C-alpha cells in the first residue's frame, strides 16, 4: 500500500506541475476558438515559463525580502496543496494531514504573501491590487469555511480523504440538497480564490479592473514566471479539489496501482472538462464591478449556510 | 509542593522591593533596577503558574492580612495557566521596558521612566500574577482593584505629552470602576445567598440558590469581566487606553490584563456557579461573536497602529469568549468531552494571543519610540531602517492572522474543530448557533489577514511617507531581546504546541470538564465519538520548507547560468518616478473594506472643494476628511452620557449655595429615611 501511496502522490504532483500550465493553455485556447481567434496553442504557457525563467532576475529599487520571497512562497504553498489534496487516491501516506482547514489556510497564505509583495513595491498599483485582493480574500473566507463545514457534517471530519472517500462510497450525499448547495457555494469561492471571471479578469491590465495583475505588476523574469506558475498551480489544484469533492467517481480508494493510474487519467479528464467549461462560460461573462463582488460572495455564503442547515435538518432522514 | 508558595512569596517580595526602588532610586539606573526586579516578578510568578500547571495545588489563609475577612489564596491549574501566561509576558516586557526607558531624547521614554511610573510598574506586574490566586471575594476584589488602579496610573504616564492620554484615562477609570461596582453587587448577592465569601463557600452555596439569583449573579459578573476583556459593547475604554499607554504597559494590558477578564468569567461561570442554562452561554457567545467581527472591522479601518492592535485584542478576546460560551453550551447539553475541547481551544487561544499581542505591541512601541509616530499613513519604509523590529512584527503578525505556520492558527483550528464537531450535540440551538459561530470565526480570520497585511505592508514595507519614519533608528538591544523572547515563545507555541498539552488538560479539568487531550506530542488531535481530525504544525512547516527548497533549486537549474539579481526602476507608466506620496496608505488600503461594510461602520466623509476665484471649474484646493467613528460607542454611550449630563445640569438648581438649604436636605433626608424604615417594617 505504501509504495503505491507514494507513487500516487508522485504521480499527482507530477501531473499537477506538468498539467497546470497546460490547463491554462487549454482554457485560453478554448476561449480563443470560441471568440473566433486562432489562439496560441495549449503549450504556450510552458513556452512563456521557459522564456521567463531564463531571463535575468530583476528587483525594482526599494523592494525588500517580501518582494523577493513572495513568488517562491506562493509556488511552495501551491505545491504543498498539490501533495495534500486527494486527486488520484484517498489512500496516501499524507491522508492524515490533508485537513480541509489547513488547505484553505495554505491558499490564504499564498494570497497574503503576494499582497505583501504588492505593498512592498510602494507603488499605487501594488497597493491597489493588494487592497482589493485582501478585501476579496477576507470575504471569501467565511464562504469557504462554511462549505467545509457543510461537507464535513456527513463525513464527521474535516479530513479531505475521508470526505472524498465517503462521497465516493455514498453518491447520494452529493445529490442531497446540502451537497448541491455546498457545490454551488464552493464553486463561487473557487472562482474568487483563483481570480477568474466574474471576480477578477486574469487577462486585463486596465487599472480600473485589475486585482491580481495590479499586485504583481512589478514582477519580471523568473519571478514573474513563478507568480504565473503559482497562479496556474492554484487553479489546477482548486479545480481538481472541486472535481474530487463533487465528482469523486473513479478516485482510487485502495492500494492498487492500476486503480491509481485509471484515477489519474480520470482526474485529468475531469479537470480538463471543468477548465473548458469555465473558459466557455467566461466568454459570456463580464467582470463584476469590484463593489458588486461582495454581493456575489454574500450570495454564495448564504448558499453555504443553507447547505449546513440543510445537512443538519435533512441529515437525520 | 512548596514551589508555589515560595515562588509567590518571592514575586511579592520582589514586587514591593521594585516599587520602593522605583521611588527612591535616581533617574540613572532606575530603569535597569526596576526592570530586572519586574522581570524577577514575572519569572517567579510564572514559575508558580507552571508548577500549578504541572499538577501542584496550593491554598492558604492569612487571617490578619485583610481586615474583617482575612485573605484566602488558592492556586489550581486554571489559575496556573493565567499566571504562567502573565509571568512570561511580564518577564519579557520587563526586559523590553529597560531598553524602552533608557536613553534621553527618544520619544516617550520619559513617561514610563518617571519616578511614579517606575514605582507602579512592579506593583502592576505583581497584581497581574496575584489576581488568579485569590480564593475569596474580598481578596479577589482587592487584588482586582489594585490591578485596575496601578494600570490606570501607568496609562497616565505620558499625560504631559498628549491631552488625549487624560481623556483615555478618564474613560478607563470610569469604566473599570463601573465594572468594579457590577462585580461588587454580583458577588454581594452571591455571597449573601451562599452564606460565605470564600470561593469554597460560594461553590457549596450554589446548590441552594434560585435560578433567577444565579442568572443575576452571572449576568452582573459577566458584564464586568467582559468589559475588562474588552468585549463589545463594554469595550469603549480599550481602544482609547491601550494606544495611549506607554507601549510596554500596552503590551502588559493587552496580553495579560484582559486575560484576567476571561479568567474571571471562567472562574465564576464554570467553577463557582458550576455552569448554567443555555441562555447564559448564548449571551456570552453573542457578545464574543459581535466583538470578534466588530473588533476586527474597526481594526481594519484604524490607521493608528496601536489602536489597530487594541481593536485586534477585542477581536481575539471575542474569539476566546466564543469558545468559552460554546463550552458552556455543550456542558449544559451534557457533552462534557466537547465542552472540554471548546474550553481547551479557548484557553489555548488566550495563550497564543498573549504571546503574539505582547510582541506586536512591543514592536509598535519600538516604532513609536524611534519615530514618535503611530499613524500608519505617515510611516512606511521601516523595514530598511529597523530590520529587526520589522522582522519581529512580521512574526507577531503571522500569529495574528491565524494562518500556518503562525501560532494563532493552532488555536483557531482547534476552535473551529470544536464548533464543527459541536453539531454532535442535538438540538436546534446548537444547529443554528454553531454555523454562525463558524462564520464569525472565518470572517474575523479573513479580515485579520487584511488588517495585518495592512499593518505590516503599509507600516513597515514600501517607502517612508514621513520625515520621522525616514530617519528612524533601530531600537536598543534590550528592547530587541525582550521582543525576541516573545517571538521565540510564538515560534514554540506554533511548532510544538504539545508542550502545553498536559497543563492545558489540567486547566480544563480544574473547571470540571473531562478533557480529550486535544494537544499532545507533535500535534493536535481531536478524537471524539465518530469524528477525528489531526493537525501537525511541524509537518506543515517542514512541507513548506521542502517545497520552497525544491522551487528555488528548480529556478536555479532552469536559469542555466547563475545570474546576478539587478535593480531597476519601478514601472512609472511613463509619468516620472513615483513618489512615496503616490503609494497606498493605510486609509486607502482599507477603503474597499470600508465601502463593503459601509452600513455597519457608518463612516463620516467630508469633501471640501475650493475653486479658484476666477472660475468655478478650476479647483484651488480639495480637502478630504474621512473618519470611522466607533458606532456602537456613538449610539450606546452618547445617549447615556447626554442623559447624565442633563441630569447633572438640572440638579445644579438644587445646589443654590446656601448652607441653610443643604442642612435642610440633610434633615429631610434623615426624616424620609426614618419614615421609610417605620413604614417598611
């Protein structure tokens, strides 16, 4: 079991690291095709990363360790998440550590590191991005934890593999009102956490609308490569988490290598489909005004609260 | 067994000696002697606390010490926990204080270094350690009042420099004494009903009391204790007094004194009254939840660094009380294990909060001493000028934002776990309250992240926005050592919370709950029926470190050849070099949050545009003023104060100045009293 467990983790991390830029490339390509453009191809993010990594590292004058270390910390938190979140197997050596609250906290740690880096530049853009990002992050937190709460009620634990394995065992949990409401709430939270439309537009550079991009405007070269890679990793892990939580079919719950390989294939498919669906939806969405975002998040919080209440009151039947 | 009395006697002796030394010694050397003695008080008291946490108990009775009643002291594990926390904070802050008062010409050093303040400081430190030992109403109130008075005198230390200090001290004096009155009444009723004033008698007497009286006693004492802990709505003194006190005193107040409010609440609510009906705890939880969200929202709006920290204290005490209330609720429902878990989480948060808040106030004091400025809008760029202070502030902030690998995360994780698993307690009450509690904890954690990103990023990073900040110098060695001790404590609590395991367990057991030993060895483990959860902070840190190393190695490898990092100009949009004035300030950072919570905060904004005389379209000057008043204070206190003032004004007519009239009042008063007595009997 142990060897397979370690293999599962290695495969999972490898897939996330290799696949995250490809996922972003796939989403951009989908979007381009839907908009009638040719698109740069699925591998373009990897080409960008390679190019940026080979450039000379540059720090703006007056910035300090926070600016230098934030991209590293961002990628490091995302990598730890890629290890913790059960994407291909629930029976891994880290299954006892994969607490959902820890996962949420690690996501927030990455956000916070970048926000500090944005402020460290001492420019208006950096501060603006940091301020907006932290506002959104503060408002997403209750939604996410409430969804965590809703998910942990039927499983009796906040441990991710336990939740996922439980849902794979009893698919009825997912189609219950509580499950559906939690899906909806968590999906909105994931959009906000990964900085996608309608909360943030990753391809804008207009100061009125920038959130994440404003924060990282001063980055160049290898640092920029890390920032982009970190964002891609986070998106991939979050979509994978959604897939594992709400469509856990096929995830390996036992220690067989074949099951793990099959699960890997399935999760790649699921995430690709999710990513393409998101990209397709984004074609039709406009970015919300910054001050309308709290309304969206409050709505999603309400869904999560309903999910908790529903799972409590309907759970006994 | 004899450690506790010996340590307590040492602490008392040192405290009194320190007070005398502060009075008689000349300016030169006063700070050092008093600091060393106060550190001794902290170490001795902390030792007693640790011994009590280790399982020793001690009680004594000194008949002659207080008139009529005599003094009773008793130390159990619950007292021990609060004594150990206070002792550690006192010892570190005392070291810090020596550096703080050393050297002339530094901002604010003279206030705390004065004869009076130095004489009072050891007594305040001593009172912080002795309050949890009290085992009778008289002893408790006596020590409580000594603590209130000494802290009041210390708040006033810098009254010559700023008029705001006097106003803050007035608020503090009034509110702490109103609290004392509430405590007096509450304990009076309790002692009269129980037929004795020692805690043992109170414990024995609770069985014979009617639920109404018990409820009355609880509400009265809980109001006083939550006011001391800085909970909304009786918090108004805290955001005034904590910022205006010298920073060493702020650290003591915020990290040790407010804890004693929690101690009182636990001691009276759980130990003496033995728990109570659900409404007690719902009330407590409501106050805790309100304080948590409101406190952190106000902190998010504050641009005064120390005011921000003070409101954050209010938030954290709110979280603690939320946990304590949940414990009461679970205990009422009969689930002692869960109650023990919630209480352990609350107590752990007390410990963690004390460690990081003392550190944060210390760092704020370091900034204040170097620049004379607490306004974040005018700070900035301190990272380069004061690297050690900035680094230590970052350590404290990491604890405060409740994210791994900070120490605050550990206790908030445990708190969340106790709430999430609390649904095991059947009933609609828990089912509707606990989700809200989780939401409150989550929202306050999210806002705390924004608050401390603001404090660290705007205050310490970027470039200096004021002349004072640009000329700041790093603080003296002893201040850094004091803060370093606290930072080490934070790190220890964050990485190996298991060290506290047994003590925490005994403290929970002292209140009467069976514990589940949630904290032990290398991590945290929640084990209840059907549920389990684990967290090992060391693993998270190790994983992050490994990942960081891997990323760095990969980047190095991918770069092919080693390249020197070069510096380049900031991106200026083609508009010339950005000046520090263009950077985001604390006010602008908080603006989106202010807009989002517009309805709650009701900010006051004032835009004043002056056009030039020739044309209404050419603007000569724009003045913008933005103020976020404490709305609860505004709505709740202002009317009461107005009514009191009006009553005072109208009562002036009675005082005409004629002695005859006053004698007449005396006569009529006496006659009325006699009539009432005659008729009444």
